[in-house]
C-alpha cells in the first residue's frame, strides 16, 4: 500500500512529472535520472488541464521503463489512467471554487471506486506564492509563514477524515513553505504530511524532513538537474 509506505517512511521522495512537458518519446532519459537518484515513486500530473490520452500514454511509458510506483496527481477528472498504481484524490481545501474542493471529486468518484488502484484522499493546501496551481485552482493562498491558518485547515482535514495532507508552494516557486509551518502542522497531525514546491536543494529538503514531513516532492529538477535530484534524495535518506 502506497499510503502505508509513505506513513512509515518507505516512500520519502516523490518525483512529479507533468504530461505537458513529458511524453513517451522523451521520457526514457528522465526515468533513468529518477531511477539513479533513488527517488521512491513517480507522480504524474500538472497544474493545468491534461487529457486522458496524454496522461495514459505517459503512465504506460513510465511503467515500461521502471518498477517504481506511479501515482496520479490529477488537475481534473480527465487526467486519469487505469494503469497507474494509485491516485491522490485531491481536494483543494483553500480554493474559492467548489469544483476544486468537491466538484471534480464527485465527477470522478464512481470511476475511481471501480478502478483497480489505491485511492488516497489528500487535503491539498496551497501556500504563497502558489504559482500556476494557485491561479488555476482559485486558491485563497495561505501565507508561507502563517502557522495559524495552516493549522486551521490541516486540523479540519484530519477531522474530516483525509488520509494525508499536501502542503504546496506551487511548482517552480522561488521559495518553499517556511519549515516552521511544516513543523507546526506535522507535530499536530496524526496523518502523513507531504510537502512540495520550491524545494530546490538538499538543505531545504532536509529541513522539511527534520520538520516532520513524511515525504518530499520535487518536479522540474528531474528534467533540468539530475545531479541535484540525487543529492536531494541522498539528503532525505541520510
């Protein structure tokens, strides 16, 4: 079970691949980088709408190149592939649009219930600067140092019954969420906390882990700087 592996430290690092930037024809080199880095799992998804075919083609290509688990990170119900091992069933709790809080979830629920994959309900919280996901998702951004608001949302997520919480600064963010915020949330939660966005170096990644994060997510580094990716993973697992 992927959720159990995250909870108990067997999955510490996840690499996010965007179908808009990666396809079956150019993915082989990137997967080789990911395998050599020691990253534990691969997430497939992006901030903008992606069709079923492009997601399914990418998942199929990845599955043919590595044994690492593939987790869907959908921007909409169309971003789906039955070949994935699991899906982060996301609810963007601080969105101003109900479709990102519950609408897309209702639309895809019956399909996911019949799919042969692990469905992991994830409370998705977007922090400043938010980047594309913040804009597209209509997020009321949480301040990167705002412990109180972060705890309000995280506590609500835990009480509602989400399996995990994802704290996100946004893909390509120039700065990560303040580690003090991550620490406060992790200390108060009984469910795993995943952190992503703006994590570009081993020092920042280690700070997130030391703050209590169950897993760290990085994205574009796998495509742009595989050497740094390896150092980040090594720092997390040291």
